[in-house]
C-alpha cells in the first residue's frame, strides 16, 4: 500500500513538473517527504527548487543526497545550481563528476559544455556540445547552442551551417533571427535581412506592433508601394538612429509612408530629417513596418552613409577633451559584458593633458538582469575632477550639442556611439568578443560609421587592457595633430 502511494506521488510530482506547475509539485514533494524518506522525492524536490530559482535550498538538498548516494544526476543538478549562482569552477568539478559516472548522457554533456562556454573555454564548449548533438541529433536547442559556441569561437560560417541544421529540425522564428545575427556579422547583408523578418514572431517588443495598432505587418517586397505604411520605432535608441539612414530612400518607393512618432527622445532628430511624421495612426493606414525592416525592402547590399545634417564641430580648448561612457542601459540583457567600470579609464584620468568628460546620463548603482548582486560601475567617480555633461543630454539633438563640446569619444557599445557616429565624432567603441552583429567579426572600422574605430577584447584581456591600448593610440595619433 505504501509502495503504491509512493509511486503515485512520484508520478504526480513528475507530471506537475512537466507541466511547469512547480509550486504545486514542491508542496506535494515536501509533504510526501514527511512520510517517505525517498531519494527520488528528494531529487524531484531539488528540481522544483532549481526551477523556482531557490538555489540555496536546492544546493542543500543535493549535497545531503550526494553524501548518502553519489550519482550522476545529482552531481549534474548540483552543477546547474552552482552555475546559476556564479560558482563556475565548483560547477565544473561537479559536472566532471557526473560525466565520469555517466559519459553518454547528452544532458550532462550539454551542461558541461555550457559551463566551459561561460568560462570562455570555447574549444571545449564546442567539443562537448558536439558530443551532445551526436547523442541527441533531434534536439534543435543543442544544435543552436553549438552554433552559438562556434560563433563565439570565431567560426561564424560554421555557426551558420549549424543554424541551418537546427532549422530543418525545428524552424522556430528565433532560430532565423540568430541566423540573421550570424550572417550580418559576416556582412552578408543581402541574405541576412530576410532572416531578420522573423523577429516579428519571436521578439515581444516587435510583435506587439501588430496587436497594439490592429494592423498587419508588411512583408511583401515590391518595386513600388501604394499602401499607406506607418514606420514604427523598435528596440533601442541607437537602433532607430542607425536605421534612420534608410527612410528617405524607402519613401521614394513608398510615397504614402510616414514615421509614427512614439519616442520624444528622437522626435527632434527625426523632424530635422524632414520626413513625414504623424503623432498617431493616420486614417487609411493599411500596414505597419518596423524601421529595421527598411533595408530588407530596399534589398540593401552595402550600408549607405548615415544622414548628414550635422557635422562634428568641436570647440578648441587647451586640453584634448575626451568624452567617456563606461556603461549602457541597466536593462540590457548583455549589460554584464557590454558595460565596464569608471576606474578602468585610469590611463585617461591620470593623463594631465586630457580633460575627461563624462557623458553618462545615469551613474546609479544597478542590478544586472536576473541577478541580485548590486554593481557600482561609477565607483570612484567623485574622487576625480570630471567635466560632467550627463544632465545636459535630454534627447538626440541635445546630445549632439554635448558631443560638439568634446574632441573624442571613448565608449562601450551603447546609444551615444550611434549619435556620435552619425555626426562624425572620432569614436573608439569598446566591444567584447561576442559583440553585437553590427560591429562585425574582426573589422577595425565600422561599415555603419566611418568615424568609429572598433576595439575588441580577446580571450586574455578585458576592457581595462583595451582602454590602455586606446589611450596609447590617442596619445600617439591625436596629440600629434592637436
């Protein structure tokens, strides 16, 4: 009788976990453990805790279980817990133990691959994920992980081949979008744009357009568009500034199109472009079009120059004025790899011939997405004499005015880089190895902005090291002509 009750309880908990009813599964497992001291129940409870991100509780359960019954499943689950709380080296040791006990389990192989990826050991990440894909060739997620790891390892073309495999297994829209990133990073734009059209089905911030305005998205490419089309902003400020270069050309093919103004920060900028602007959906509008779809409809092969209404005109001063930006939006999912620390700019801060100017709008402490840790990127700011322009940048045009106060911009990848590139500010953008697609793979000069030079971290250096290189370059080149 007790065995039947235990079996039924285990089945009920498993079913609830499979349907993602984790709190109910947790409650039943905890009640059952008061009656049955069963290892399977403890294991299922740990899985519930992991799924609910109760990592400390999960770690405690798994460690107790492993004391009595060392097994590959619990080692693997403990590895996942430790990885989730940032203890990567400990997570790796547990993953190795699970592989040692069962080296033909694709889940264990995929997990250790992921840890090696997080440790920047990309060759090993690729190797183990290859094994996982061999054991489970029908898992599109594994194939996409393999694509991501190959991409991170510098093999963009091989990564794209993996994406194509994944699409034959499961043609998810988000896989097409990853295909775009891979192709665009290789500057294969003509092929890339069509892949990016799938973002309407995979990105919530883009897919909301059609629902919000009850209008269909325009997908069909034409030589001439008679439809009345509302061009809508999407994603970040930098994206909308960057793609503004395509609007005039598209209006030649679609004379009834207009820009739907929904963002006050870019309003004065777009009004200066002298393009049709509406504050709300105009009567007779038949379709919506995200601004980042314009190059797809224009069949763009090479990136055209940005709009040329403004030109960088710095004011002469006794010192070279270098604007710095060390962090982007706190809400960006890649904030932990895009942003750096104010004190990493030490070579500039200690240079008596440079006037350092902060162009940071928000210096507050922040929590990274999905983490509880509080990060103070601006630590040490008050200890230095800094010209602070942060409060003067209310919108794009006021930011342009501030940019004319400096000679050079040194910045992480964030919106101000696009504004600076649009007006021709000599700019050094700092990017990590797996940077945004628009900065390419190994290019030194941006094909989107001729005034932007790209500085990349490598496997062995970080932003602090890169900033030393930027400072040396500025000292060697800019001072000679200043």
